[in-house]
């Protein structure tokens, strides 16, 4: 065999043996909770085969924006199906703090509305052809972190519920949630009272919940959002280190929950 033939044969073998890497595919779509039209955003790896766990992403108080969609894409890159949901209703996205506060207050004044919109998102995710409907998780950011923790306390049918720089709900004596809880808090976050965090963690420990709590040194509120510093709100700040470290820790929890 000549050298040229040997090289050609080696290249052909490597090409056949190399794994196929697909691109992350995304799909915006609409779904409903009652009469309210909501916007969803699905992300998945088209090279993966078979059904895989699905993970909801609950947005910050700004609404269903680029940050929420990016987290769905990160989940797809990690081998899951990510879905950024919508808690406000179609078109309600803002960059102004006053509007964000108004949207958040409007959507949370009736707990039944929050429950219905969350349940509608779970149902939409479960019907996707790429998703194993028996393996569902949820993550939330800021406003969304509180939503996820609140849904968990109410006994949401999730395998894992995670909060990143999320507001803390009032703890309940006996949380109904049976899955894993992961909380990633900014140690320098002035918007999330330290005593509230401590009380919540203590309640989880007392209830013997399966949880992970991580306090990220020096991290301010919204530490996962690269645009946090542009909002002009004191106490907000992006931290690349906190973003990366919290995501790695969360990814490790996902692997434990969805081996």
C-alpha cells in the first residue's frame, strides 16, 4: 500500500469514526393558558437521538427576553430540551424597571393565574416530540426563581427545581415537593434579604428536603445576565465567574437527577 493510499484510508476511517455534532435548533411558538396567549421558545440538539429530559426556563421580571432564550439554548447544548416560557402574556417584554415591576405585580396578584400559566408551559413542553414527558425540570431567574420555588413548594410534578438569584418565597412547614431543589444566591445581592434566604434554607433542612444551596461570593443580583449592568438599577451586576460556576454546579445536579 502506498503512503498516499494509507493516508487516504486513515482519513476515511477517522471521518467514519468521528461523532456527528449537530447544531442547536430553536423554535418560537405560541400556547395558551385559558384565553391568554403565551410565547414559548424551544431549543434542542438535532444530533441527539431519542427522547430526553425537558427543562423549563422562567424569565426574570423583564419578561420573555434574550436572556431566557439563551438559557434554553444552554440546556440544549447540555443534552436537554430547553423551553423558555412566558408568565406575562404575548408581547409583554421591557427594559424599563417600572414596567417590569408592573408586569410582575400584575401576573402574581392571583396565584391561580401563575399556577395556570406554569402548568400550561409544562404541558406544552411535555408534548414536544423530543421530550421524555416523565423527566421534567424547571429553572428560574430573579422573578422566575421565586416562581419555580413556589411551584415546587406547591408540589409541582418536577424532578428538579432551580433558582438563580431568585426572590425567596415564604417557606412552608411541609413542602410537598419530592424532587431536587437547587438555589444559587449572590452573596452580595442587596435585593434578596439574607435573613429570608437563611430562613428558607433552614426550613428546607428541617423538612429534610433534597436541596443544594450555593452562596456565590461577591455576586450581585442578576449575576447571570450579561446586560444586568446596563439596566441602571443599583444592586444589579453581571459576574462571569458566578454565572459559569453556578451553571457548572447546576449541570452537575442535572446529571444526578437525569443520569
